[in-house]
C-alpha cells in the first residue's frame, strides 16, 4: 500500500473507533431520545432510513442530535440489539443537507403489519 493510501480495513476501524467514542460521550441522549425515536419509527414502518428517524426526532421529540453522527450509533445499537436488519438496499436521502447521498434502507424487526407509513 502506498503511503497515504486508504484501505477498507483502516476505514472500518476508524468508523468503529469514532462510533465507540460517540457511544460513550452521548450515552444518555442515545438511550433516552435516539433509540426511543428509532423504536417508534420501527414500530410503524417496515422499511426506513435514517431520514425517517431524523424526522421522528424533530417532529415528536423536538430535538436533533448534538452530533449528527450519533444516529450511526443509534442504528448500531438497534442492529446489535436485534431491532432492525440490514437490507443491502440504499436510497437517496430526502434531507437537503445530505445532498441526495445514499443511505441504508433498514428492515424493522418490530413492525407488526398494518398500515405502512
């Protein structure tokens, strides 16, 4: 590898390192606001992205994360906790600030059926 060249493993390691730091720093927010917002979305939508959780935070909880990357920790907690599953599908973000960046589409393991929102 050439000096300064990035590798997939170093990128994954750095991502996980930052998520671990955010997990510790914002534990209270993640547990009291972030994860509950994701659970609300997962109960009413079979498939969703971080945009949907962000909307729930703004509309129902009247907050946004102090650090935008905190949603990554929320999704990691939900995935490891068996609340959501990866689909391997990506959708363009609806949030203007994200410039149509692709975001993972997740499948809820809490969705009980009924009307899809």
